[in-house]
């Protein structure tokens, strides 16, 4: 399995955790943006964004394109 595929699989697992929490409890802004240590969504946004950034970088590498920020 490629590194990109592994990262995508990890992103999908994070999404499953998020959706399960949302279906069971609903999600507030505090849950999403400021969940504390021990909360199921603690650092969810940060982890997901980090994985998405890595996938984006790998996709650009594969195509030989450049990211513009």
C-alpha cells in the first residue's frame, strides 16, 4: 500500500470516529474546535488537516506540479 493510500485510509478512519460521535451526540462548535484532552474529537481537526496536507503534497509530487500558498 502506498504512503498516500495509508494516509487516506487513516483519514477515513478519523471520519468514521467523527460520524459515530456526531450520530450519537451531535457536534457542537466546542466539540469540533476546542475539544479537550480525553474527548473523542480531541485534536480531530488538526490531525485531519495534517493528513490532508500530506496527501496533497504527495499528489503534487506524483504529478510534478507545485503547490501555491
